[in-house]
């Protein structure tokens, strides 16, 4: 990921897309707190905090089992920009995430989501 | 438009016909690989710009926007890497042939309008991405010696495959309109 080192000036989300509903799903920008070059084993994952890596046009893990109130962080380690958008009704969406940027939200319901830029990229949050 | 479908065959023929390498072991230098990769990305940006000028279909326009942005991102990374490595991308027979074929394709695209244009554009995108994937995997990556350049090309392949899947999806949408 040397290339990402040369590129990554982290810039967290702008507000050009839909905001998550304030009661159903909260979010916070954590773009400045995550090192986009860290390896999977170094990524923060606890019982209540889960990291999804976007790499080589895939969400990894693509399917994640979580509890209500858990925080999910997506980190873009890919070469292009991506976003994270609720699939069926676009209830919530991150802004466009450049390479190296990240975005997080607190989940209150299960969801299928996708990248609205690369519409074949899909992921799922399952409430346990 | 079908020229692109024979792109890989054309690549081999160019090497042989120009005498650059032997028929059984076509060879590109890393500066030539870099130039070829950048050229292939620039060509698809050119197609996207035509689509943005001529199409009113939202699915086609969205796809074209993604192609322009993603291929620009790849070029930026290739240029950054070339700068870091002190490599000057080198014009070569392959990139010249690509540009020549692209001019022909762009001329054909510009001659169409409406639904005919949408179909021609997205059909070309499907064929172009298939050809580029085959060329990157089958020729450019194996020919590259520098590990960082090889890694960049390997990282680009998933994006190209995602573009192809997206193009095929739009192709079905356009066919049904």
C-alpha cells in the first residue's frame, strides 16, 4: 500500500449527500483517526466497534453481524473513491470517500448497503 | 467498434510486425507498460466525455461519470508512481495503435445519437473493458519488472472487472429502453 501512502491526505466526509436519519442511525466522522495503511490485524475491532475495509472493489467483510448501538467504521483502502449507501431506499449515505478516508455510524437496524458509485459493490449489516 | 474486441490479438501482432520482440516472447519495457496503461485509461475518459456530451440517459451518464473519475484516479497514481521511480512513460507501438483505434471508435460514437448512441457507447464499454482486462492480466502485468508498477496494475484489475460488471448491467438497462 505504498501508493496509498503517497496519496493519502485524509479528508473526511463532506455533506453533499444525504445525512442519516438522526434517530434511526447516527454517524460520526472519524476520518482523521484511522490510519488507512494499517493491516487488517491492526484494525480496531471490539464487541461494539467493527471495521469494514473497502479494498479492491469489495467491502470486507461483506456481511457483518452486529448488535444495535454498535459502531461500524468503513475505511477506504482502495484506489478510487467510494461511498456507503443504504440499498433499498437510500435511507442513509456517507459522502464520497476518497482513497484513505473513512466514515462511521452507529447502527440501529439491519441493512443491505452498496456503493452508489460502483453499484455492483454490496454489503450487509445483520442485527443479532 | 469491433476492433476493440481483437485488442489482445492486435497487441501481439504489433510487437511482431514492428520487430520489437520475438513472436514467442513479446516484450515491453516498464516505461512502455506505464505509457500503455495511462493511454488505455485516457481513452476511456475520452469515451466518457463523449457520453456526457451526447447522452441524456441517467444510467449511461452515471456510468460515464464513474469511468471518468476512476480512470483519472488510476492515471494520477500511475503518474505519481512514475515520478517517484524516476520513470518517463515511453510512447510505443501499442499505445499508438490504441490511440489510432480509439479515434476511429470516437468518430463512430459521435456519428450516433439518442438510443443508438447509448447502445453503441455501452456496448463499446463492455467490449473495451473485456479487452483491457485480458491485456493487463495477460500481457502488461507479466511484462512488468518493477514490483511497485506491477502492484499498481494488479490493484487496477478489480476496478476494471467492477467496471465491466457495471457496464453489463447498464447494457441490459439500455437494451430494455
